[in-house]
C-alpha cells in the first residue's frame, strides 16, 4: 500500500499488466491488508486500465478505510 490518492487509494504492485496478473496482485494485496479472502474482492472497472474500481464484501466502507489507513506505508 502506498496511501491516499484523492478519494481513492494508491497501490503499487510489481506484476506486469499482462493476462490479469496485475489485477490478481491488486486483489491479493488488498485482501491481505484488509484481512479478508481474495474472493471477497473483485475488480469491477478498469480491468485493463491503470485506475481500477474494486468491490468489497463483508466490510463497511468505514472499516475498510480504517484497515487501509493502518496498512499505509509512511515514507
């Protein structure tokens, strides 16, 4: 996790944007940070774009924000 980026979050992944690898890494990183399983997350927009919208089950927006904030890198 990198941190806030406007109304969203900036995430840095190392996977190449080929055959969905970067999307898989985004979902995996978010699942780990949020303490949920990868199947609780799905990319719903931006599959082939740099900016993505990810839908999350099982957490409220407030709880997700709190967990993401605690997982931010502080550089």
